[in-house]
């Protein structure tokens, strides 16, 4: 296993898992805020903001994971 693969497997992949989990928690927290604050406009707005940022975080982290897989496959075939 070369240096790039070791870095990806031992450092970057666990960091991505932690960040995806954090983004999922933010997304779920936004859902909870919207449900419990259904009669409060400020709580709904705050919940929507958490939903959006949770989705953005999930999208970014999963995109990075995909790009790393492509890079790793490219370097392993060279």
C-alpha cells in the first residue's frame, strides 16, 4: 500500500465518516426544530437553516468521498 492510499484509508476516510455523521445530526436536528417549532416562525426558519446546511454538508462530504475514490483508483492503475 503506497503513501497516498495509507493517508486516505487511515486519516481521510475516518474524518469523512465523522463529518458525514455531524452533517446528518445537523439535518436531523433541523427536522426536530421544525416539528417542535411548528407554531413559531423563528424556530421554523432556524430549522430550515439547519436542514439546508446539513444537506450541503452531506453533499460536500459524499462528493469528496467519491473524488477520493476516483483519485485512488487512478493512482492504483498507474
